[in-house]
């Protein structure tokens, strides 16, 4: 074998790995699209049960086809404050179980069923090309992705498919068998996985070599050390993802690492002490000469897949009772910054934690943004309430505070719109696109409420500086009108967050009452003006004030009616509290 032959083998292996990774990414993206609505529903059920968390983590990983997808998503949710560390720990454990399915799929690559999967690449492409349904196209893409995965595995297999006893086979086996130290094999698994950021890719390489009869590290437990290392190496993705994130997000990534690291220690001790583990336990379940889908001699590939499953399932069973211990240890290692006691607490920034990690699942990201929009809606209405109370109290000093609140609303609006643009760039489903469009309008309505609050502060200044006098009757009628606006807000917020179409009739009824109140106030003012009971200079402030309040009620009503574009569609919100 000359140098050029070696170069060709290496290039073919890398080409196969590249095709395999592209297939995995394509599969993950389209499985996530098909799982639209399911991921966020899973996330809503993690609060109470450890076993539910493990099950949800397993399910999310199977749907997303990547434990890295799940753990990065969890880091993002913890960073955003949606998920606790306790919930995150159980989901991470489940994610490690879910990813073992990939090893079983790869183990089948050496069987005669491979030809069927290779043909899927073309079948999926034709389905995508000739289908008009978005869901059907995603199904076609999933089929194509499976085909690409097996094409990549076939490339790697072909690059190494030398007959036993040939110089090439002996040369490659010699290189693979040169590293016999268990800890060096462990480090090799960590390094390769950290480099390609995919434990599945490392499993694919090891299983492919095993299917060709190549002996790694002298055989026995040797391939298992690399598999253990790959489980540690896969934590790198989450650790990188946590850089620059909140303290709790860093803790979530650390918990993922600790789970795999402590599990690796346990299994390394077992395998180093029990050198015949693979030859007795694994071979006892899957003998080396076992036939799988018409292909004999695939026992070792099935053994590796089995060990990968055993590693993650047993570790989960061992560590699940100690979830709180993992959380405590993460809190101890990653210390939060203590604020000085005399320092006043800082209010959370509106839309300040729109975590881009969540963009990996547009439906989850959109659900989070929907929830946060409800909070900003509340902030805007509170700003309006502050400005109206300042008018009643003739408090011009409140103007500066209200201006700051409006500045924050403006910045929040920019952040939210920027996030929505990024969401649109993730090619979400059509119903998500409709919700994105709706949120653009809702954010505009929220901004208008804030601007109307600013207008009210200007009327307060005229009220005080021009020494205007309003009757108690007028002030009382205006306050009654504003009480209805506050009730309208509560109804609209509930309607918006929970897509409660039944409340729309109540929203419209209350908004009509507010319109009638404005007309009555204006007519009463004109009558009093004609009777000489009201100062003419009051008119501008009076009419503009009640007009602005009525316009604020209109925008609040628009927010409630924004759900009509989603009638009959599934809920995408995170079910936030109204408190």
C-alpha cells in the first residue's frame, strides 16, 4: 500500500463521515419539524416526576435525533428561566438514553437491509420534489436523511473493506491494535467526539470497523473504552453552548458533564477489573457469529450498540435518586455572583434572555417568545396605569419614570423583532410563520399602549402648569372608564396567552362600553362647556385624555383578537402564569 492509497482511504473515510453527519443533521432538522407542538408539550410536563423528565428527555432526543440537540435546548431553557435545574437534570439523563437508538440503527448498517436504506435517499428526494404538502415534504426529507446516513456508512465501510490476511487489512489492524492502554483509548474517544461534536459519528466509525472484523486495541473491552470516551466528549457541545450564558445554564451544562463523567468512572473501573466483560456478558447476549437480517457475523456490532445502551440506562438508574445531589454539586462548583445587600434588586430586562439556542426548535422558541410577549403586554399596561394615576394625582414627577419605562419597551420591541426575523430564517412551519406575523402586529399594539401612556404624561403637565380645574364628576367618570380598561386588559391577556376564543365576546362587549363612556364624557363636557360650567381651556386636555384612553382600549382589544388567525390550531404557548 503506497502513500496515495493511504490518502484515498483517508479521503473516503472523511467523505463518508461528512455524508453521515449531513444525513444526521438533515434527519434532526426534519424530525423536529414533524414533531412540531410535541416538544413544548413534553417540556410542560417535567415539573413533578423524575421518571417523566427521563421519559421526556428520551422522547425529545429520539424526535430530534441528537442528544446534543436536547442538551443545548435544555441549557437554553434554563438560561431563559423556563426550566429549573432539577427538571434539566432528569431530561439530560433521558437524552443520554434516547441517543442510544442511533447506535442500534448504525449496527444494522452491516446487514443486508442496507441496500433498502441506500435506495431511500432517492425515494425521499422524489417525495419532496413532487409533494405540495409541507408535512409530506418533511417526511420525504426524513427518508432522504436515513438514506444519506447509510450512504455515509457505506462509504466508510468501503474504504476499509479489505480481505482478511491481505497486507492492507493487516496494516490497518496493526494501527488500530497498537493502542491497548484503556485510558488512552478513553482519551481517544473523548478527543474525536469533541472534534466532530457527535458521539453518534464515533459510534458509527467503531461499529463499521467491528463489522469488517477489524480488531481495535487488541479486542475484548477495548472498543468499549472508546464508547465511554465518546459519552464524555459529547458534553463539549453543551459546555460550549453555556459560555456567556446565565449561571444556571452553566450549571445545566456541568450536570450533563458530571453525569457522563461519573458514569465513565464507574464503567472504567468495572471494565479494567473485569477484562472479560465483552467476551462473557455482551457475547453471551449477542454471539459473534449471530445473523442479523440475513448477514452473519454481526455479533460485535450489536455488542457495541448494546453496551452503549447499558452505559446510559444503568447510569440513569444509578443517578436518578441523586438528582438533587447533582443540582447541589453544580451550585457548589458554579458559584453565583452575590449582590451587595444594600443594592436594590434590578428588574428583569424585557426580552433580555431571548436565547438563540432555542432557535434549534422554532416551535419551542416561538412558544417562549409568545410567553414573554404576554409579560411585555403587562408591562405596557402597567406603564399606562402609572401615567393615568399620575394625572389623577397631578404628579408631574412621574413623567421621567414613565419615559424610562417607554424606552425599555422600545428596546424590548427591537430585541423581539430581531428574534422574530431569526426565527423566520429557520424555515418554520406555515402555522409558525402565521404566529410570527401575528406577534409582529401584537408588538406594535403593545408599543402603541406605551406611547399613549407617554401622551397622558403630557396632559398631566398641562393640567399642572396651566392650573386647570376639573370637576370631581369628570374625574370620577374618567376613573370608572379606566377601571373598565383594566378589566379589558385582564380579559385580553388571558385570551391571548391561552387562545381562549370564548372570551372574545366579553372582550368586545367591554370595549363597546368603553367607547360609550368616551362619547358620554365628551358629550357631558360639551354640555357643561355650553352652560358655562367648564373652562374652555380644559377642552384640549379633556378630549385628548379620554380619546387616548379609548385608543389604548382599542389596541388592547386588537391583542385579544390576534388569536383569531390561529383558530383551530394547536396551542404553541408555554402556559405561563397570569400572575
